[in-house]
C-alpha cells in the first residue's frame, strides 16, 4: 500500500470530483489516466460517492481512487470497505483523527490553522490538506507555517485553479494541489470526457514554474 506522501507525489494536481451517477466514475477515471493523472479524490457529498470509488477501484486499476469529504470515523470505515486507496477530510475532529491513525488506509486531514495542524501532528500525522486554501491565507500562510513546522507537507485545496497552482507548487512544503477544475460537473454531466482528458493533461504538465 502506498503512503500518503507517495500518493501526493503522483502528480502536481489531485482532482477533486463530485459525481451524481456511479456510471460516470469509470469513464471519468479513464479520461484522467489518459491525461496523465493517476489519482483522484471522489467526494462523499452525494449518494454515488462510495459506489463510484468501488467502481474505479475495480475497473480502473491505474487510477488510485480516494474518498474526499470524509467527516466521521464511520465514513472513513465505509470508504475503506468500498476500496478507497486513501481518504481526505476538510477538517478533523479528535474522533476522526483517532480512527484515521488506526485505520487501514492513508489519511490526509484538513487544517486551516497552526492549532489544527498541531492537533493532527500530536496524532502522528505529517501531511495535511490546507482547506480552504485561498480563503485562509493561501501561499502566504503556507510560507508562514514552514518556519515552525519544517517537516509538514501540504496539499492545499480550495480556490485554486490552473493559473494560481504554480504559485503553490513552487513552495517546498507543497507536494501537490487539489483542484476541481479538471473535472467540472458540467463536463461530467455532458459526458464530455475528451474535454476532461485535455484538462487533465494540462494539469499533469504543470511544472514548478508553471505550464510546460
């Protein structure tokens, strides 16, 4: 099983996807892989989330399907049972952190402040999702956190797009960014997976200095 760092290093952008229909999962994952993206965060914001994760895990082995918007220990358990390769939360409660440390899959807790980061560190976690990144301080906050927390590594998510992503990726404590622009709901609903493949390829080609 890959570590959370290995997963975050698979590419510069981790797509954050919300699906309304389980049948959308496999063609979406195949489009992402064709575009060079090897992992996806499928949120649990809809009833289709767990089924979508299970479908990708079964039929698209080249794509690591993670569970996003994990809000409780119960959802973490359900995600693991569905075949999720990792789990991501927008925040973290003591109960969820305890379950994650003892859980069977890598976990990326959401933090928005130094205090939240410290609480997660006390549980032994070293990798974090800064959320909502743009709204809580963006690159400025990440630069400030680097001093007191030199070993912490981040996947900032929230308010990031193709234009702003390189600014985050240029920071040494950022492994990748989370983004929903790769697979917007309108394109998914329209079944335009060719367009999603193009967006994925554009994101996968992001270098530390911008588009290559």
